[in-house]
C-alpha cells in the first residue's frame, strides 16, 4: 500500500485577485496555488504579508469576484478542474470566512473541453458572469435580486454559441444597464485568425432572459488584422470630465472612453462599440502578450511572454481617444496574473518563476522591485544529492528529514530558469541588529556581573577587540575598557572560569582576570612567535604557538605550564579543541599529515589517532574540531566532528571509556571549511552550529544525528547568548553586521535558489565529479527574431558555481535541443570504469519531417577533463528524437521517437568510442520515460500506459533481444515511471494520477502473467514531470519506507513511500474516518478530489493510497472531532496524534 506527502507544497501562482473580503478593511490579495487559497494584505511599506490559507479539495482553475447588491464585501467565485464550483466570502453572522454556494456538475460528460483554458468573465457591476468550459457552450450566471438571496448565485442558462475557439472573453462598460459581452475567437481550424464579436447578454429589459447568441443577435462583428491577437481589455467610462457625448452622425463620430482594446502581437486596436469607431496603432516591437492589469482608465500594465512589462497608454483629448502607445517599463518574471493593488503597488503572479511585488512610478514610467515570493515551479527535472555517506559509492540515501538528503530541482522557464536546492532545516528569527560590523573573526559571550545569565559580548577582529555590555532590560553599551582585558589585539578565546575569573587569549598573551577587582591574576606570553590556536575548559588551556609548539597549562589558580611538545619540522598544528565534558583530554588536528589525535593533557601523549585524508584528495586538512554528547547518553556516546578544509565534516563515534574512534562518516556541507560552535542544551546534550556556505544545525532527533539547513547563508561565526533580555538566543556575525537571533524549534523545508537565466531541462548528478550536469535551453529575441540555443554545463554540487566552459549544441543550419541527460559509469579504452555524461538530443526542423534518412537526433557521450570542462568522447546520429536515456550495466538504453534501442559501448581512445545496436523494441506509440531495474526496462508510453521489456543476451541460437514480458492494458497518458519495490512500479500521467502497478508473476494463465495489476491509485491534482527513485535505510519500526521523490509542474516536491504491513489497515480506516469529519472551503468531498480520473474511467476515491497532507489535518481539528474520528478505530486520540506527528516529521 502506498503513501504520498509533500515536502514542498506547490507554489505556482496561476490566478490572483484583488478583493474586498473583510468589512471596514482595505482590499486584500487572493492567490490561488493549486489546492490552496492564500490571503495576503498590503502594508504601508508596500510589502505583502501572508495572513491566512484556506485548503480546497480540488485543483483551482477559475478565480473571480462578484459583488452582491448593497453588500460591503465581495464574494469570491472558485472553480476546480473536476467541475466543482463554489462562492465564499465574509459571513457577517459568524464573523469569519465561509462557503456561501456550492455547485457540482453531476451530468455525464458529453461535450468537448474548450480548446483554451477555462475562462470566466464578470461584468463591471460584479453581478453577471459568463463561464466557458466546453467548446461552443457558455454558462450564464447572475447574483440573485431577491433580498433574502442576494448572497447566492443564480444559474441562468447554458447556451450554445457559434464561436468555437474563444481566445478571450470580457464584459464591456455600458450605461444602459444591459450587460454586453465580447468574444475574441478564431474562425478557422487550419489557419490562425482573429475576429471580435459582441453580444447583449440578456434579451429582455429586466435582464432575466439570456440571449440566444445567434448570428442575428451579434451587435458587432469585426475582423482583426493581427491573427495573433489574444487579449481584450475593457476600458471604463472615465471621470466626470471625460463623459462621452452622443453624436448621432456616425460619419463624424469619434472614439471615446468606454470601449475595449484588442491587443495583438504586432498591432493595437481600440474599438468604441457605442460610436462604432476604431483607433489603431502598430507596435514598434512585436511580442506575445499574456496578462494585463488596470492602473487607471487610461493606463494599463501589460506583461509579455519574455518577462517584459509594458505600459499601455490611451492618448486622450478630453474624452476623445486619439491614439495608443506602448512603453517598456521594466523586467519581471514571466507573468501568469497581474494585480494592481493600489498605492502604486503591482503584484506579478507567475507560474514560470518567482512572483514579485513592484512599486510603479508613473512620472518616470519605471518599476522598482520591492518583494520576491519564491517559487520552484515548474519542476522540469530533479535529482537527489546525498550530503552524507561520502565514504564510498553505491550507498543508500539518507532520509530527507535528516537534512543530509538534498533535492535539487531544475525550475522555471527560460529567463526565469534556476536551480533550487530543497532541504529540510530550521530557521533563524532575527531579534535585532547589534551593529554594522565587517570582518568579524570570532564571537564570545561572558557572564561578568555575578548573574546566571550572559551579559557581555566580545567581538574579535583581525587587529582589535570590541566589547558590548547588556543590561537586564536589553540596553546595549559598547565599552572602551573592561576589567583589564586587551582591546588592541585579536581575541582568540574568551571564557568564564568557575572561580569568578575570566580567561582571555590573544595572539600574543594569555590572561587570567579577576572579575570583581579587574586585576590580572596571571599572564603568559610565548618566548617567541604568536599564538595561532587555543582551546580551554574549566581546568586546562591548550595552546599552539606558530603551529609548531604545543603547550598545556592548568588554570585553576594561575597559568601553570604542565607539558610542552615541540613538533619542529615533523608537522604543524591546524586546530585544537578541549571537550567540555571530558576535562583531561584534548583533540588536535595536524596540517601536514592530515590526522587528528586525542591526547592526554598532562603528558600531551596521543591516546588515539586517525588519518582523515580521503583517497582522492591528499591535501585535505582538519580546520576545526568539536567533541560533545549530541545523542542522548542512553542511545550513544559522544561524537567527534572534524571540519575539513574542502568542506567535508567527518564524524566518529567516541568510546566513553578509552576514547577509541569508530563509525567514521562523512558529510559535505560546503566547499570551504565549516566553523563548529557548540550550543549547550539541557541534560548535558549539545547541538553543533556549523557555519559555511550552507550553515547547518547538527542535533539529535529520534535517536539519530540530524543535519538541518539553517536560514543564515551569510553567517560567518556564531556564539550562544542566553541573556535576561534575549533568553536562549544566539549572536550571529555576517559579512556586514552582528545580530541577535533565535533558532526555530520546528524543522521545515528550506529552498535555496540559484538563478541560471535559462531553462534547466535536465539534471544529472555525479558524486565522483562532485558536480551536476545540466541540459539547458536559452531563449532570447534579437531584431524581432527568437533565438534558441541548447547547451550542457557542469556546476559545483554545493554552491552551484559553473565549472569549465559550456558544451554548446548545434544551432546552424538546424537548432539542436537537449532532451535527456544522465550520468553513467562506462569502461574507458583500458577497461577501467570512468565517469561519463550521456546527452540525448533532437533537431527542430518541421520542413524535413517527412523526409527519410535525415538526422533527427544524436546521442552524445561526454567526459570531463582536468579543467573540469566537458568534452566530446563520442557521438551517434539517430533517425529519431532521443527522448530519454538509461544505462544497463555498460550498455546504453535509448528511447527514440518510436523505438527503444539497446546499444553496446566501447571506447577506442579518450576521444572516440563505438556504439553498436544490440536489440530494439517498438512500443505502442511514443516512449516518454524509462526506468531500468536489473535486466528489466519499464517504458512509459505517451498514450498506452507502460510496458515491461526484458533484455535477453545473445546465445548460440539467437541474437540479443528486448522481449515484452508485461503490459498495463489501459489508455493512460504517461509522463514518468520508476521502479519502487520488487515487482512494483510507480507511474504518473498528464491528469495528475499516480498508479502503482505490479507484475502478476503468480498469474494462472499467460494472459494473467502478462497483464500488470493496479495495487494503488490516487489523483495528486498536479502533473508529475519526474519521479526519482531513492533507497533509504529505515528502522525496523518505521511506518513509511520512502521509495521516490516526485517533482510536479506546479512546484510541488512529494515523497512517495510504501506503508509497513502493520499499519496499512489502520491508516486506511483512519483516512476514511477523517474524510467524513474534516471540512474544507467549498465543501468538496475528499474522496472525489483524490479519486483516479482519466478519459476512460473515474473511481470512487483513492484506492489503497494514503494522502499524508490530509492526515496532518487531524492535528488542526478540535478534540471533540478528533474523538469522533478515533471512535472504534482502536488507538486513542493521543496515540493517533503521536502517529500523525511521526509521519509529519518524516518530511
């Protein structure tokens, strides 16, 4: 039985609306994100603030607003892709948001879907609405006029229209009180064109009978010269000084406000439907326009497909329209929806990149970015980078919740394209900025007033030290002198001692200072050289002078040197550490040998040592050390963390008795060394804060060590700071400032973006090269011509910095597009396994589509040279598009346009290789994805679900072959496939369905064995673009065993897993009981939302599939309803709460 839950909820914005939702408040912004409605409010600073989220059991396809008569607030109309519609708004009786009306189309589907997306237009009064769902059919609705039903919608009629392909629909501004609707439609199926027609919506004066929408009912019918026109903008009547004058002589009539604008790709047309006059204007620069918003009656924001924002201005002479003018005002994300929020604030909602908020200046006609709302939609591809288990190849992936498994997505389209790192982590909440300070080297907190709380902060710089004192009320003062401490040098260590003393160590001196008198009790200076490393606990201090001399001193009374070790030329000390729980030992990292040693502080003799260098890197050096009890003592002993210069952190289990080291593991946290800071918790347990390019908090959770990302990418060093005014906080130094922050108690998903400026279509990850291989597509317009170019590039696995040069695909005479990129380990010319990237391509050329013997794609095998630049090893021309690739042992599997082919691969030199065709298989239509397990290949077919084929090597009697062994007999428009367990496979389709299919090896007949059976099915509500298999080591008591990550077009990242047998029945019954109790906005049934749906069949609900996001809603309902759910279930309320919390922690 299957389980799916989001680790990153979809955040694509397709619909947004400015709505007067709350009485006596400013208008707010409603944003539709797949199955959620978010409410945002605009602050005076121009920043949007998220105030509430409403879940909907459906994928939102329509969002509009209505205004009931004599109402202070608007109603919001929502439609879903499953033909469920509802209105919601402010309930004055209950004082909250509530569903008002709910409709569901119960009829059997017998009409064709509209060729355009679902369209919905509302007239300027907010009382009439036209909905276009089916080809040649419109639905007309209005707000009730009866006083007792004014909040309700009245479904007036469903009318057939002769306009089949309607590109856009809008209502016009009229003065007669009779609504008029305009359609922009295409009249021919084989050639693009545009025609504008207008109709009066109702046939009677009381607006109660819908017009028949026949040809004779057309008010206007105009051919539009620009066939690419696809946008209509209704223009208001204007202010009092812009009122129109009625001129009965049509020959002298002039266009006035109150008409509409037809926006084309090359031309603009203003049409005054009352005066029957037109004003046209050509565009100096052609474009494809996709969204608009009104600034005022004569200015409109218009966004195009290339991320350019335009201002359309109606040129006026009083109320007379004299011309139209378009001006570029800035660059934005490619917009899906534009909303003008007032106060010169413009919201750009995007499905193709980040959503943004801009401030607009009409005088300068320019935009200024104020806020960015990050999105990872659409996810075109994803890969898993395991930051842990770096000691060898072929190991299993850590669980996502550990923070070591990072999901890297190729997100966005064209200029909004980016790489996004999705990782489990904790956040930092900034309490305040202490001061603007650059180049901070270290931070230390002290207790200097006899209190139990911290009240002093020591900030160390390269050539000086600054000290700040804090009052219990939080007042901060920087002092010029403090208890005899040295200010003129860099402080390497400042530490409280038990006997009311403090220890300060600078680069030249170690001081013991009495806090009460401020007298220096004892001091020590090296005879020659400088102090380079120092560590201390309450009894000892360990000092390194110039990295060549080691000294241990006791500090209970005075600085008493106990032992000295002169390393001379043998080695150099790189770092030292004294663990707080074990006062008589120290840990030393050595520079030359790349080793660490645990030493006895009395003799400085080594107790245990370990070589840290990896086989492929002889220059790796330990740079920081921390030894502490991270796991609870009853679960394990202390853990040793060693931060290496190359960004790795190596961990060891340490024996409590003899300090022996075991269980070596490696985790990569960055490309440079991490600085490790211990943060004390209760019961003698510590967390470790590691600062690097991607800071991490290391802590214990559920009996394991977890590495969680921290939202402090600019942090350089930290220290604990538990003061009266700021309890349990930390001080964080960045490149520019020092601030006080709190660490979140709840772990959540964090996203780190890296803009690429082009579409990242494919991602392959090589752990050997420590790099991602990217297949990218760029698009730009030069001289009104669209230029497309594909390339392959390498980026660093941690910081995503590009490595080497791009490998550019062909652009002339034909454009070559990247279709597939994988990483493979193939034998080189000497037979040794070598890392390679394999790229599949296609050529764009419609003119030769019917010709034979033409190269339509290639398979490229790329190597990586010493400069980390990709180079071509081999290329094979293909007669079909190479849609996807896979590897079976040392053979290459390619899914071409109509064939799956298996190639042998043999390199003849470092820059040449041979690929020979071994076997082929012809699928039903067109292969779109491959999944390989052993010698079995799963082929996802464009229209006919999936097929399992088996590779049978050549024998004495027959050639090698690909033989079909099983098939799923159902029409299913596949998008991705993956192996999940033994004979089970996971498949997705274009309508958001997920299927788990099992090969029926125990079938009675040959037909039974050949037919794959459905073991689980659900509708996710989002189209899955990529399924990436993972193998995770889980505990024996685990409820869910993760098997795959899913990336969707809406920006959702989901974890798919299999449910342990002991919990299957419980979770199924729990989900069923919960669906009867939990209510969402719109009142749509959970079973209908999650039921499997294709053109051929629709189920009654999810089948043997658990929705993890839905189970989490159990925690949000009150205890009375929780009791209702748990009645007769078996476990009590507390047990079910704990169960859901455990499931939630998994992702």
